[in-house]
C-alpha cells in the first residue's frame, strides 16, 4: 500500500489551482472533469514531480460537515497540512511579497522553524524547516 | 491568540525548553547532512559536541524520533535518488554516498524504495519533468 495522494479541502478548485501553482509554486499534475462543478485536480511539488500529489478536494462546497470541519480548523488557527522548505524565512519573504497572509511568522519550535499562512481557500497551511 | 498559537507556545516551553540539548542534536544533524558520504558512527558523532554516545543517542531519538544511524541512512538514500536521477551510474552513486559495497547499497535501496537503483534510474530517465 503506497501513499500517492493527500487531500486538501478547498472552497473553490480554480482559485485553489491558481494559488497553489502561481503563489506556492506547485505544478498541475492531473485535471479530469468529474461533473459540471468538480474535477479530479492534483498538483505536485516542482522539486519532486514523481512525489505525492495534493488533491484539491472541493468537499466543502458540496458536503456541509466538511465545510463545518474546515471552518473550525481555520478559526482555531490549526493548519490543515504542512509543507517542508529549506529556509522558512526566505520562503516567508517570497510569499509575503506575493501577497500571501501569514498568521504565524517564522518561529522556532525546538528542532524546527514553522510559519503558517492562509491559502485563501479555507485553510491555514504550515511551512516547516528542519533545524 | 488562536488555539493553535497557544498550543505552539505551550509545546515549545514544555518539550523544547532545554536549549543545550537542542543545540547538541541540531549540530549533530547538520554534521550528518554535510558528511553523510563519510564513515560516521555514534562515537565520532558524540565527540562533535562533547557528549557521551548513549546520551547523544537518547537525545537524538527524543527530538527527531530517529536514531542518528536511521537519519544517516535516510539522508544517503535521499542523496542516492538525486544522483541516480541525474544519471550517475549505480556503482558511482554507491561510493559517493558513503557505501563501501554496491551489493549492500542495492539491497538497502530496494528495501527502502521498493525498486532497485537501476530500476529507479530507468524510471527517472523516462519521467518528463516540467
């Protein structure tokens, strides 16, 4: 059994695709229409294009409990998931210059440095640098 | 303050309050990152920050969830994948990452990735990066 796909719930798939590709730098991998309003849409890291795919999952649009759960996590400041970076401070500067909003600026936490931003699609996302 | 930020603050003070211990393990990890191609063992690593090897082993496992040897192996496999993807021959990759035996390297690589180094290289060659 292999881990090939992880889901991130998003309020708007097209908006999420723009954010995850143009701001975060991911690359679109799979884009297959499923219905009038949804697609099987995944992105991958540019540095690891054969690595795990992120499924931009539109559950909050169609399934109320998913929307409730996503909103609760967001309001508590809890990141939905995290991505590893080589340098959290540099990545923070790059993203701030692109207009991304952070709720937690680069902060050391023991053996890691973390930062948390708003993906504009209903989630907080954490960046993590190993120290 | 959000719930998450209060948790980060709490965890930072309860789990990561000992800066000296953190410094010991972080220095060790950085040393492994820069010297993974050399012959490393717990005794050598413990000398870097003047600690006993048992103490280092305990601390490293506590803060990183892995022993230094496990971390070193992860690092070597990660580097091996990079080299193989660039077209470096399997034998050369083996020696560049600090292995002495191509046979043991291949066995370990396959057990960790599910594919032989040659198979990995072939697959990487045919993948089309954007």
